[in-house]
C-alpha cells in the first residue's frame, strides 16, 4: 500500500517571495487618506449628509468624519458597508476605479499599502495591499493581508462574500459561534453577512483574501 503523502499539494513556500514584509516598499501608509477622500467625494456627489450616512450604516458621525479626514483607518468591512450605503463600488473606494480590462501582477511589484485599525484607532488589526487595482469595473478585490492579533475579538458584519488562503503563520477565523485555526495551505470561504473575524493567533499571519461585493 502506498503511504500517504504528508506534503501539501500546493507548495506554500512559493508565496514567501510574494508576501515578504508587507510594510516594506510600495507606497506610504498615508494612502489611507485617499480612501477617506473617495468616500467624502462620493457622499457629497450624492448629496448625502454625514448624519444620514451615520443613520443608514450605524456608524457614528465622529467616526465617519475621522475616516473622511484620514485620521481613522477603516477596516475592509467598514469600507464595504459604506460603499453599499453610498451605492458605490467597494473596489473603487478601496483602491481606485482602474482603467484596464485585466491585470498582471508580478511578485516583485509593489501595490498601494493600507493599514486598518479598531474603530477607535487604538490598535492595528491588519495591513493589506491590493493585487489588481488596475481592472476597471471589477466586483472582486484580491488582497495580500498581514494580520495582527485581535484580543478584543472585534467582529465584522456586512454584505458580500470572502475567500481566504493562509500563506504564512496561523490565522484564527471565527464565524458566528464557530472558531477555526488555519495553517499555511488552509483556506475558507464564507458569507460576510455572518459575524466574523480573522486575526493572527500569535504575532502576525499572512493571507491571500478575495472579497466579493454582493
């Protein structure tokens, strides 16, 4: 009888060159300011006040004002929820509209880098970079995400779907009442409308994340 091969069928070591230290190279962290600018521009173009946006999303005016000013660093779920309330494209708010029908991303290339924190901005939760911001009219957003620990277990809830693939470290995924520890080579697909959180078990973990705005 042939022995079971314990080696993963995907060589996860391949991804080490792709990820590296996500905070190195690329564009500066203050690129988050552009997200705030895009949200403010879209809100004003649609004639929606901060008070109205706060009422439709459940976020307080102070937080929304801080996001637009670039002083608060919104989580991906927050941007997705705001895009829904503003009837705009999530991907456009996150990394720009794009102007090409396709994107080829070389592992040596660096994309825009952003950092997300807890809503109060007290702790960094993850850092991410977009892999294909050039594609126009896209409905999915592909990201490399470096996770931090999330001891407060601040969950996210919004429309859409998410797929994650662990590249490095151990990621903790909580979906509703279920909790999983995912190692390199493990993956998960879930509906974002279920309360969820993804974080590093210890120190940091790196994942590939694909988000779809329903």
